[in-house]
C-alpha cells in the first residue's frame, strides 16, 4: 500500500544533533525521506547554494509568494524572512515521501494547526550536562554564546510536551533507527489512519445491511 | 535505562487475530512482555487452568477484591464478573515488563482514564472482507454466529479512533514486529517521557542560574 508521506517537523536544542540526524536519515532511507528547503530573504553565506541550502529571494517575491498561499509557514527573524514553500512539500508527500522540516517551536505549532496529521518531533541529548559538553566540544563558540544557547534551551524545554514524540539522541546510529521506527508507528495513529478506519467502517456497515 | 513497563490494552474485532498476536509477542520477547490474567466468577471450561487462563473465584471474594481496590477494572457479562487484578500488573510494570491486557472498548476507556500512560491498541484485519473470510475459515461457527460477530464488529469499529494506534494484522510475523515497534515508539510520547522531560527542564534551569 502506497501511503502518503508524513510532514515531519524536527525541533530541538542547538547541539542536540538534528542536522546529523537528518543527514543520516536521508542517506539511509533515500526513497522514504525528503528534506524541505526553506525560502529566505537573507543573503547567501559562503558555500551556500540556491535550491540546496535555501531558496534565496528578495522581499517583494517572498511577500508575493506568502500572499498567494505558497508558503505553509513563515516567520521573520532579525529582519529576514524564512518560510517553507508549499509546492515542494506537497509533491513529496504525494509521492509517498516523508518530508523533514527543521524548524522552531512557533513554526512547529503553526504547522500542527494547519496540518493536524503532521508529526512533531523534539530532539534532545540524554541530559543537559551532555548538551553542554557537546556545545563546548564544538570548540567554535565562546563561553558567552554557550551560556546563551543553554538559556535558550531552557526556554525551548518548556515546549517539549507539545511535541508528538521526544527523540533522545544518545548514540547516533541507534537514534536514526529509533526516529525511523517512530515514523512507522506514527502512521498507525488514528489521525493518520483516517482513510483506513472510514473504509473499514463503511464495509462493515454494508455487511450488516446484508449487501 | 530500565524503564517502567507499559500497560498495553489490546482490543479488536473477533477474528482479528489478537490471541495469536499476543502469543507470538510473549514467545519472541519473553523478557519484555507479560500477559495479564483476569479474575472471573464464571465456571472453568474443559482444559482451562486456574492462574493460567483465569483466576477462578466466587462472587463474594470477587466483590471483596473489587471493594478493596484490588482490581484495575471489572465488568459483569452474562451474570459473571470479569476483572483485572492490580497486584500482578503493578509487579510486572515495576519489573520493566509491558503488561498485555485483552479487553473490550468500555474496559479499555476505563483503564485509559485511570492510567493515562496506558497504551490502547486496536487490532484489525486489513479489510472487512478479510475479517469475514477469517471468521468463515474457522469452520466452527454457524452463519448466524458469523453475522452476529460482523454486526458487533460494526459497532466496535465506531470506537477505533479512541485508540492510540491501529494495528493492521495482515501478515502475522510483520504484525508482531510492527506491534513491538509501536510499543517502542510509544515510550517516546511525552505522556510516557514525563520524568525525562522534567529532569532535563530542571537541569537546564539549574544551568541558567549558574549552578
């Protein structure tokens, strides 16, 4: 049975390993997952490619796209727009691929409201101490930036219960398996099994009418 | 990490294969699952053993057990009591084993209210036609009994959306795997990850206070 894909929203602490997790998932299950590419008005950074890292555009075009319903969510950060183009997501879902979206809680909740059958996953290291260790081990951040990230993680942790599943990223390989398992299981929740339930209810009704 | 077990309530159409599914699960994952044995006041049938198929008892003792809070749910069918003894369930859950309970929707919803972290699974064949075929293939039931079972299935199907997951039993071996996968995923829902979430929130708060 060729099911429609699931729109998967990934949030989580900076340092939780979302990026690596997404990369592994796309590597190991090429036919089953696709990554949503955001549209943004911010300037490309060195090495960033249009259509791969972002779709780069100007404010006028972004606003027009949003006004025409071409984005499933968008937000403005630090004077730049970021949004999720609808067409690509819908194409991939229709082709049976699960679409991965890395996004923060406000956007995640916005998407859940519009698409109740979307799947909200929160990625976290096993402990806060481990989160701190990972941030420090990057070796690229100042003490101040690390403190800011941890303060932000504290705020984000308040929203964890709004997610459908908590993905604990301890061992990467195990976590990829677990995440994939969660997606399989999520297909069997009634919210994503509606068509099946309605079909079997209809068939059983027909039986009892002696049809 | 030694997690507490999950109380798993299995419902589903007569003919969906719940019994076989439970047997396979207990066979393949002996250390992870335990089967709850019901207490009943009905007389043992030929071959039924006390403590294995049921705990057989009289009405006075059953009512006393219920009055003392010794049952997590009970109901009366056709003049006999059926109930789930609490002590065994709690022992198994504490030992980290998932406890399987085969029970109908009223009992299932009763349990969900009392134990919000319990897991309600609805087992169904892939189609109503397949359900009818399985009931007929047993070869032990009259046309009338089959019609009754299908009428009853129609009623039961109205409650499917109240379950946490719909387990589609097409191929037995695959279904056992899927069911086990659902149980693993369910451990990551916020309702069953409360202790973890609260711990990480506490740790992150302590960090931001500079502790």
